[in-house]
């Protein structure tokens, strides 16, 4: 799957006969902040400068449902998601490119949702906005209404039971930091640890120091070393279905299809009946 695009390729495509719709999905995970430090405001960052023609998309409001028993970033209502994408100008017959501030997690969440709901041509700007070499714009575009009609199910989706089963029958990657997987720290959720049988595969190891993905062959080698051999069924989870989407994107770049457990650890750990493993070993 051609899931990523370079800044130079994007610049070229924007001058072509069928330029992509560009979505700006700048977002940061909210953790405890120093006193007086304001929360990150993606819309303000967008207003200060964005790729010309890009439309801002709010991850928490348009790419996720209301937090609750389904986790911190459950699936959005499909009808509402489709309406948000059409407002942004997304159509089935026009490519889409998504970017964020460089981490890639938020852009990957938008990429995954569009893929899951059947859009045929979605890519993520490799390295995000910091790689863009052209001028930035402060103009807010008013795109024509798109025609995208979401049809869920085009790529793999796991619920908690399916994730638990896959951890035994295939390969379930945990995309969070290793210390959270091992249960040494847990800054957000009720309890630390991992789904029994899951393999630690921090998504941060899929990119280089510049935030760009490693070459496909290196990614393929990494995932095979971790158990994603040819023919293996692969799934991914993280804290709340955002960084896990980035790992699914890395797997796609490596030519390995994978399903996403959207509820992820935020859903799993909220249920005291679900088993929790700690330490470096999967079980």
C-alpha cells in the first residue's frame, strides 16, 4: 500500500490535474502540564500557518466519539465522520493527504479512519509539517462540499475479545512505550501492563530522528523479527487508538496488513474483569 508521501511529492501533486485534498490534523496527547502552561491548540497552530489549501480537522471532535467505556478515543459516529469529511472537501474520486505537527500519530488516525471507511487513496505526509519546504498560508479555505460516503469495514478492526484472541492465535503488537507495556509507569490509564500475549513494539522505533518512517525493508525486518512472519494475522493496539494507527501505517508501508484495536488499553484496562500482564514477557 502506498500509504506515505514526501513533501516534494505533495508539492508536485498539488500542481497536478487532480490535486489532493489536504487535511491538517495537528494534535497532542494531553498529559499533566507544568503550572501555567497552556494546552496545545491545534486550531491555533493551523491559523498561524499551514500548507496552502489545507483544511483543519479536529481529532477529538471529528475523528473520535465521546470518551467512555469504549476508551478515550472511540470510533466516531460514522454519519458524523462522513459529514465532517465532506465539509473538508473529501470525495471518493480525489486523493487525500493528511499531516500533523511531525509526530505522525494524529495524521495516521485520520488516514486509518478514511481507509476503514473505504476511501481508496489516502496518504500521510512523511515527517509532517516540519518537512514542508514551501510557503505556509494563513488563509482559511472554503472547500466545495465533497461526496465521500463512508462504508465501514474496508480494513481490519478489532474489539477487546478479538484482540485477546489474536494475542494467542496471531501477533498483537502493543505500540506504547516499553515502560507502559511492562507496567512500570502508567500516566493515563487505571492500571499499567499489557494484554496477555501482546508483543511490545513501540511505534517510536518505526521512525528515524527526523520523524520520517524508516525504509520499508527495515520496517519489514523489524516486524518479522517481532513475529509478523508471512501469513501471520497481525493486530495493533496502543493507549487509545491513535499511536496504534501510526503502527498500522508503518506496517502498511512494510507491506504487512494489520487490524487496529481502537479501544486499546484505555478500554481494556477500564474493565477489572480483563486480565493484565506485567513485565517484559508477553504473558
